[in-house]
C-alpha cells in the first residue's frame, strides 16, 4: 500500500507508518472518519509522504521495520526543517521500559504498545493533534506579535524623527524667521514715528497696517511656540493646592475687571505639574473675566466636585457665551467663536489648555448658551488623585467684590 486518504482536506492529516499491511489497514480504518490518513509501508516512503504539502499533523510510527527502523525515521524527520515540528507517536510491540524511555528521549511525543485498544489509540492521537494545533496557534500569535512590535518600533522611530524635525522647525521659527519679521516691524514703527507727516493719509494707513500685521504675526509665532512647548515640556509632578493657586490667579487679574464678582469654592490639592496647572487656571479664569467683564453684574465662579478620588474643576461665567453648534472648534488652534473686535485674542489659549489637560490624563469640556452662562469642566486624570479637599484657610468659599 502506498497511500490512502479519506474525508475533506480540512481534516487533520495523520501519517501511519508500518511494514505490516494488517496494521496499516486496521489503523487506517480506525482513524479515517476523523482524519485524512496517509499510509507508508517503509521508513523511506514515510519521509517522502511527510515532506508533502500539507504536512502531516501527526505520525504514527512503527519501530521495527526492515530497511529503516522507527528511530532512524524519527531522527531524519527532526533533521528536516519541513518536518521537524511534526509530533510522532511510536506504535510498536516493544514493551520494555527501556524501549519506551529511549523513544521518548529521542523526541517521540508518545509511546503506544501493540496491541492497544482503539479508544486508547484515538484518545492519544486526538490529544497530540490538539497539542500541535495549540503550539501552531501560539507560534502564529508570536509571529504576529513580533511583526506588531517591529511595526510599532518603526512607527516610534518615525515619531521620534518627526519630533526632532518639529524641534528644529521651532528653533527656526523662533530665531531665523523672527529676526527679519522684527526688522520689518521695527522699521515700520520708525517710519510712522519719523515720516508720518510726509506720507499721504493712504500711505500712513498702509504703513499702520504693516505695523499691525507684523505685530500680530510675531504674536502668532509666540503662540505656536507656546503650543509646541505644551506638548514637549517635561512634566514635574508635585502636590498642587488648586485653591491657593486660583486665589493668586484671581488676585493678579481682578484689577483689570474691578466690577466682576468672583466666588471661589473649596478646591482640592492634586498631584500635577505646577506650572501647567497654573497655566490651565490662568487661561480659563482669564477667559471668564474677559468674556463677562463688560456686562453689568459680571460674575465668575470657580468650584470643584469629586468622584472616585478624581476632582473635576469648574470655571464658569455669565458673559457672552457661545453657540454649542460650533463647540467642535473651541479647542482648535487659532479657532475663535467671537471676532477680534469684540474680544481680542489669538485663539490659542484653549488649544494649549486642552493639550496640558491631556498630558495629565484628564479631560475638558464646555457648555454654554449665547448671552448666558459658560461653563468649563476639567480633570487632571487618575494619576492626579485628590490629596486634600479643603482650602488652606479652612474657609468654605472666597467671595471677592472689587468696586
């Protein structure tokens, strides 16, 4: 007999090797319902069939064969890269303990002594095939994982290269581009101061526009660099008393809006970068002052709530508000929901705030209605878990009214 197969091609393939036609027939009939069976009556033929695609999932291998015994076949299988991983079960009449030990030490997956009950043979064949499938699956997952690691390593290197390019660009912006821009601005201002009377009204207006444009462009360069620093600056974690920080920030700003009433509720101490936390509060509180300061009864409120050890800080004002239909633009770079004539600004502050909050692992969101209350809520994330909940003064709130 040379070969016999049975069943659809997706069945596991079992190669039966024995020089006895009776055993080949018996084992083939026993296994063909569950497996695709190949049979070989010699060791040389077994090696030929094992090398064919698809390779066997298991080899049932007799030991005592005239031309090439089972030990020699197993050695040859292990030396061929195509067949080295195929599990082999010795199926033999040799039943001395030393024979079984020798077979297992040579790399056999199991050892069955003839004659054996069909249920035992089927169970051991099934167990070895399931083990092989698990090994194959694990190998495929390992290969996929290695490819994923390699891909991520390439992406990380590309990211590092991009960061290096951005740093070089930032240097170029702050030095190479700013110098000629500053020269344009300085000469334009000098012309306005010394030659204004010699210019026509139209020429003077155009020169004023040059001054204004170059000044604004210089400010935009500063804002771009500030955004870049917000992404790249190394974080210095420390305990930050948000209550004291908010009070200091309000004290620094309130002289520009003396009629605005400010209420600071109890704020916690958190684990955060102190400089970044101050910048977040300064931008949000400054916006609250700016957008509410021109109205009668202007009010700014700063408070906090806690859930699961994470504090959410709220800054709200009863100023101009905005249409929530445009809220997707709120944290974009150079995105503004009000004209520069109404409320001067570059549209960078909230973009920086979002970046700084994200670097802490937190979130920020806003709610508003035109002409009504605007509320910003942000958290610093789980790493910044609350370490204190009361203001340093022990008071429940601070209300400031400057007239």
